[in-house]
C-alpha cells in the first residue's frame, strides 16, 4: 500500500482539493471549498477525470485530470482544466 496524495489549488475565492487514496487503486475525492463535489471509489492506471463546479452565478464547470502512470510506480500528477486552460495542481503535505 502506498501513501495518500493531496493536491490543492486556490482559484479566485475558491479552493480546489483532490485527495487520492493509498495504493494504485485508492479512492479519489474532489473538494471545492472543503465540500466533496465528486467521488470515485477506485482509480485506475492512466487518466482519471472528475468534474465539478465552482459555486458562482452562473456555476463555473471544471475538470480535474489525475494521471496515474501505467508501468512504473511513481507519483500521480493532477491538473485542473478550467475554461480550456490546464494548470498543474501542486501536491501538498498533509500531516
């Protein structure tokens, strides 16, 4: 079993967080402002996509792309896609 991973990015007045469960098949949680807006029970090697919305008027949709390497065990990478622009989400240490 591997470590959990936590990715975070502030977008305007909102915070977007992605929590990835341990191992190569752990769960994925997508949080906006601390509230879970999307959940995937297992993630697979390759690309995993979760969709959410920023709570604005009108709601502002976005996607989070989680890339888990297929062959070599290594860190997943997380990217926010908002308005057609991809922005890497840095991993943060959570104790």
